[in-house]
């Protein structure tokens, strides 16, 4: 048996805990100076029927109430998620971009849910809400030269702190289209899904430049020829983004098994004496 493994693990965990405490005590991490303003937390006023209606999309009163509840739970969960993401950013020397937009607004959530309900008739609002992983979202970026190590460090810290890697999409090796790493995590206490995008300044700029093109492309009424044209424009913009060294080989941290409950290792209590 390797008698040195446990001490090393204890030292590693202690060092990580100290780093987290230090990062949280240092205040705000670097943020982009041009970060957009905070998204509003109030949704578009409901209709007389208690539902939500906008641009031909609609939710019933019951569906609208469920999305409001989902948004409220995300806001509560964000309070414990943000400190860890900001600590991971500081320790990995990342810039946090658009931190004020870390919460998707209720109006944006409702638009997303209503769109999916229209695209997939018969699907329930509960089923749609289970697929939404960006109600809480963050963007971290590093210069290309430190991108690989930065992503490795930040993702490793999030995993070490108990966040489960639920999805990892690395598109740096795609021949065309969007380039970055989009990751989804499940917070250990709340179970809330949250998204962390890992960018370079160049890939983030390309994402912002192509956003309006992407939104037009997704509209149900966009003609097929226009869809192809919009995709070609996006491909050209992302083709100019330099790929950081080794970025295409970055993978998600290994999924961590939950720590065993120490109480389960205790012997069962002896039966009480009779008489």
C-alpha cells in the first residue's frame, strides 16, 4: 500500500482550500472594461390572462409561473456559484467577461422556452426547463499563449470544489464555425446547472460580432438561402481566429465520485441488552 498517498491528498486539499479562501478575500477579479450592463431581472409584463406574450411567442399562465420559479431558483443558486467561478478565474489568471450578465433575464428565459415549445409541439415546459443550462453563465478568457494552462487550471478547480462536469464542448478543432470551449457544470449544493465559456480575446470578439447573424439564422422564418449565407459569414469571421496551442486537445476533468459518508463506515450499534 502506498502510505504517502493520503498525506499528499491532504496537502493538496489544504492548499486548494487556502487558495480559494485567499482568492475570495482579494475582492473582484479582473473584468473586461467593456462588459455589458447587467441584464434586467424583471420580465415583460404578463398579459391579462397571466401568461407571457411577445413577438408571436406565448406562454400560458401556468407555464409563465413555472419559468418565473425556475429563474428565482437560479438567482438563489448563483450566490454560491459566482464566488467559486471568480476564485477559479483569479487563481488561473483569467479575465472575467460580462460578469454583470451572469444571470439570464426572465424575459430571455421565457423567449427561449416559448421558442422550444413552438419548435417541438407536445413538449412540456418542465421538459424544456430541464434542458436549459445557461440561466447562470460566465465567460473566462486568457491570451492565446496562456489559454491551455488557464483552462486546465480553472476547470480543475471547479471540479475539485465539487462541481460536476455535465457537458464539455470543444470546437477549436472544427473546420468552420464557432471556436471556443463551452462547458456546463452542476453545482453540488443546489444542483443548479451553469455554463462557463472559455475564450481568448479573439474568439470572444468573433462571438460578439456574429451574434446578430446567429440570431437571424435561428429565426423560424429565415429562408434557407439566407440561412446558408449567414452561416458562411460566421464561418469567415471565426476562420480568422487564431487557435491557441494545444486548445483542440483540452478535455473535461474526470468526473469525481462523491466522497463517502463517514457515518456509513461506523459499525452498527450493538443491540440493547434484553431484561
